[in-house]
């Protein structure tokens, strides 16, 4: 017969499993094979008009980089900001942790492994 503590342990395990089902966390580990800068994209409003700065010049999104990383059996791509790309080196292995946002992997942390 199950004791009260066994039931509590089971309830806690079920609660943790339910939380995992609701979590949007992605972990991807691999060797950085290539780092490529992406062209800067111009900012536009919902109607497609250029967003201008105080000097009436077009504005652009921050510089982004595309990393090709080798994972077991394939290659994957990871999008990083200019700040994040300074944390990686070609040929080293990293764990990228993040979330899926608008069907893209948004990296939140990078750890060398």
C-alpha cells in the first residue's frame, strides 16, 4: 500500500512533468564551424514605410550573425547578436540554450562545453 509520502512524491513528479510540457526551452550543443555576418535589415513600419531617425535617415536593426554548428549527424544554424557572437570561437563546442520564438531559435545563453 502506498504511503502518504509516496503519494506526495508521485504528485510532485506529475507536477514537474506538467511543467515540462508547458516549457519552451531548446538546448542545442555543437561545434562552431562557421560564423557569417548577415546584411543589416532596414526597419519598416506595418505599412512597409522606412522608419527614420531624428536626422531623417533610415534606421536599421542591430548587426546579426549566422553560426553553422556541427551536431551529431547534421549541421544546424543559429542566429546570434553581435554581443553573443563575441562569446564563441570557430572549432570550439558550445551549449546554446534558448526558446523558439516566431519559429526561430532565440539564443538566451551560451556555455562552452
